[in-house]
C-alpha cells in the first residue's frame, strides 16, 4: 500500500532538517517554500497545515525576541550603579546647631499660703509688676478669728503680768510666781506675732519685678494653703517671669560635650524672626552628662532688653565647635559591621574596596573622618549590599567633588 504523501509526519519531515547551530534561517526558508507550494495546490488540508505552521513559526520568533530582551535585562540587572563622592576638607570650626526653649531668668509660680476665698485681684496676664506689689487678697476668716482670739489672750496675759510685777516689788508674791506670769505673757505675744505674720499672707505680693504670664484665679475662687492636700498643690494663683534676660537650656550630645565651654559665644535664631540673629553666651554647664540621654545640659543667657522675646519660645542655638578631623563625608557613606565602621572606596578600575574608618563629630548630615581615607579618594554614597564586597565591579553614575576649605581657596 502506497503511503500518503500528505500525512502530517511526512509533511513535517520534508521541511525540518536535522537540528544544528545556525539552522534557524534554513528552517524558515523551507517553511516559506512549503507554504507557497501548498497555496498553489489549494488543497484545504494543506492550507490549514500551512496556516498552523506559520503561526508556530511566528510564535517561535516572538519567543526568541523575548528571550534576547530578557538576557539584556538580566545583564543590565547585574550591574551595580553607584554615585561617588570625594572627601571634603574640614574647616577649622563648624556650626553645631541644637534646639532650645527660652525661659525667664527668674520664673516661678505663686501659691497661696493661707486657705480662703479670693477677695479681689489687681493684675492680669501681660502686666508688668514691681517687687512687693500687691497681686491679690485672700479672705481667710479662720485666720482673722484666730488672730482676734490670740490678741485677747495676749491682753489678759499682759494685765496679769503687770499685776504680778507690782506685787513682786512689795514681796506679796514670790519671784518664781512672777517669772511664771512673765513667761506666760511672752509666750502669748510670740503666738500672736506668729499668727500676725501668717495673716500677712492674705495679701499676695510679687516676689520680684517681672511680667504676669498666667492667672488662674477669679473673685470667689477657693484656694488652699500649702499644707492642705490636694488643693494646695494644684491651685497656682499666678505665674511671674523676669524676661529682660532669658535663659536657654540646651542638651549638647556627648560627641560635642568636651567642646562646649563656659564663656563660649552662641548665636540664637528664632524661626518666626528669620532676619534677626541674637548673641547669647554660655554661662554654665552641668559638668556631667545625663545617663539616660548622654547629653550635657548647657545654659545660654540671652539679653532681651526690648522684651520682644517671650518665655517658652522654640529657638535654634548655634555654637562654633572646633574640628578634630581633616575630612568630612556625608553620613550615608558610612555603614557598620560587627568589627567597626566602614566606607567603600573605588579605585581607578571601578573596583570596590572596604576601608575601616574612625569617626569624629556628627551633625546628622556630615561626619568627620579621623582616619582611614586620603584626599581625592572616591567613596560610594549610600552603598548597596552588593557594593560592600571586596573587589566588586561597579558602574559610576555621578561623582560629586568635595568642596575645598576657605584657606585652600585663597591659596
């Protein structure tokens, strides 16, 4: 029996040569010729087979193109793109900028010493008062009644004392009995004087000259003395501050604690007054770091003769701190490992080398490099993990040159 020349297997073997490297163009040529012959015979089965073969060829070509594109993407993904920076020479000093809050040179709350009701008050917030000026009066009937009672007792004790004083001259009474009356009278006078002093606290006066910054009372407000818990501990009558001279307390980090000294000048900037910079002075430090935050509490005094600045303002304080290193780098060039801090240095052939460095002061933007790098070396900025391997090849996108210091520019 004669084999059918149009069977699928014989058709496939006619245009598929033995597969070898570089045979794809020959396959495509045979496919094209076979399709032309089938189209000339116009047999429906041949036309369907030719159409399917054409679809298969197109699909294979498309997959080949996609495979080559994928290879290009893989090759591109293997490259390490980095941005480089060169060390920047460090000036003799640099500004250390820290936040702070203004406080009055003298600032204190005013409490009640006696319990009672506010009879009247005389000054409100924002008013300037002088030392000893009356702020308010407290109606304390218990204190007044006690004073009246003690005054009467003192009068009785005085009468008895004077009577026994006359009798002792005539020797009608003994000296011992006279001494009892005398000491009783003195005790009554002392108790009366104590309560008279206590009665003076019904009138609350300013302890120093300043500005009233808070008033928490009104006529009829019940206030309690300092010994009457809990009201005595919660009710402030006023708050007063002396603002012609302000204090600013700044927390200096441990890295700069040894550089901040008493007598150092400071620049104070107020965000709401960007064109006005005021001069302050470091008057004292705590001479010890807080263990929780590792910061040194530093007091800066700021003259405020025009009293334009107010207590409680957020300010920015700048100190000129001496530099300890020859170079600085951006902080995102440094990374940590178990045995220390490192940077990635790139050589002339764009190969990475790990370099261990010692750091100095760090202001959050740039860090001083005490040792480990040389002038002109190229350092990777924000190094990726693959660049942190010795000898890794990289592709440089951009190089930022470090600026020269002012003395170098003049030379």
